[in-house]
C-alpha cells in the first residue's frame, strides 16, 4: 500500500494540532513554564516534578489521552499522524506532564493481547507510564530486572518516565511463561519510587522497586507487544523533538532580528544567517521523516520500524544541532538561567538519548538494510 498525499494529514489532524497549540500557549506560555519548573537556579537539585496537574482533566476532556486507543476500547482511534501533530505542539511548549508517557503506554497496550481493560482506564482519564528498562540502560524489555510470580512483582525498573506524575504502571516482567505485562497503581503497596536527578527540568524520571507488589496480569506476549509498539514510541519522541526544535529556531530568529550589534540586527550578518538556515533545514528534514514514519504506522506497517528508526535518528541529530546553535546565536545571554533557552536545551538533550540515541538507531537501520555485522 502506498502512502496518501500529505501523509494523510487531513483537516481533522490540522484542527487537533491548531487547538493544541492554542491550549498550550494559553495555559502555560514559556514565561509561566520557566517560573513553574525553574524558579530555583540549582542545576544539582532533584526536581520536584512540578506540572499543571489542574490541566489534566481538560486534556482528558479534549480526548488527548484516548487518541491512540482503538474505538473498541473506548478510545478515538485517530491515525498516528494526528498524534504526531499533537506531540509536536507538546514539544513546542516543552509541556511538563504525563501525556506522552500515557500515549506510549496506550500503544503498547493496544498491541498486547489482553490490554482492553487497562486501555479503558486510560480512555477514562488515568495517566500511565512504562516500567521496563534495566539498570544497564537497555531498552529491550527482555532485559528487564523485574520478575513476576503468582501475580506479585519483584525487582527494579529503571529510567521510568514521569513516575511521579503517572497514576498507573505498565510493567514488563519475566514470569514462568516468558515476558508478561502487568498493570498496577503507582502508589500500590510494595511499590517504592526513587527519583533520578536529570538535566531536563520539564520531565521526571526515576527508579521503581517492586517488593512482592500485587499486579494484574495484562498479557503474556510482552515481547511481541513492545516490538509492535516501539516504532510508535520512537515517533512520539521524534514529534516532541521536532516541536522543540521549531521553538528553538523561531525564538532565535526573533532574537537575531531585534538584537543589534555594530548598529545592525544580528540577522544581518551572514555568519548568523547561515547557522539559522542550517537549523531550519535540519528541522524540516526531521519533520518530514517524522510524518513519513507516522504515516507508515497508519498505511504501511511493514515499513514502520525502518522509518521510525530514521525519524528518531534524524531528530536526535537535529536536537543537538538546534540546541547548540540557538545558544550560540543568543550570545552571552543564552548561557544564563534567566534565558528560557536552557529549558529546551535540556529537554532536547534528554530526548536525544531516550529510547536510543541517533547512533543506536542508525546501527539498527544498518542491521535492517545491510544485514547484521558479524
């Protein structure tokens, strides 16, 4: 099957994207975001995971948590390109909250063979996150250090995203049958959370230890579910990075037009112009690959994994490039805590390595296209 024109991004997708941009701009513009998450200039402090929790009911009412959930489970079942548009605006606003983690969880549940009840909880407004990574940093759920016996979980899941903001956990655990998926409340008995100190002020990360925690078995096909869902997870992250890159470009262009040096706007000088054009081309490349990957999820699932690898690899490279150029073009003020740039620089750095950096994704692409290297 070939892809439709414009990646299948129709009027409904455009309306969702526009409404999301207005929502974020109205409720958490960048000055309020900075006051919320960066009020104290202490880079070594453990984040208190501040976010506008009062906005979550409105996001649920808008249907955002149900976008990727099939209609049979109470969701909206919108195409992946629509979800990409929402997450692009989510990244443009550097929004702190469990929306991306919840959407990622819903994609894994939708690919599982028994996740309907959990999906219905998410569609009804429950936030959720995935717990599966090992302490060594492996994103292969088969390497999880969590075990399950008789419906009770033991062990530690590391690098959990938004653990202090999510209400539910979807845990990959090794059991008698192989790798199962288990569903439980984040504050259930036997669940302990240790937050990580990370550079990103807009996100939360931590380690969750399970001590005979009672969990509901969701599915026994954990490997298959994660394998099917990972292209969507990479797409979500790439969309957030593209949106953040667009904010970095736009903000830096505006600064170059107003800041004067030698009686000329900074943008007058070719050394600045060329850097900003390079950022623009990197962002456009990543955006094209992002929607190509999202469209493949909708229309060419056999190509989704390859194209998602390409999108995440490109987005990771773009994030590093756009972050560096945005700070450099702002000059001395770009390095200060009061300048909003550092929020996006740090968010992009976290996204760059999350679920595999550019080098990792390019290596997986080489394996797919050229065969595994001995």
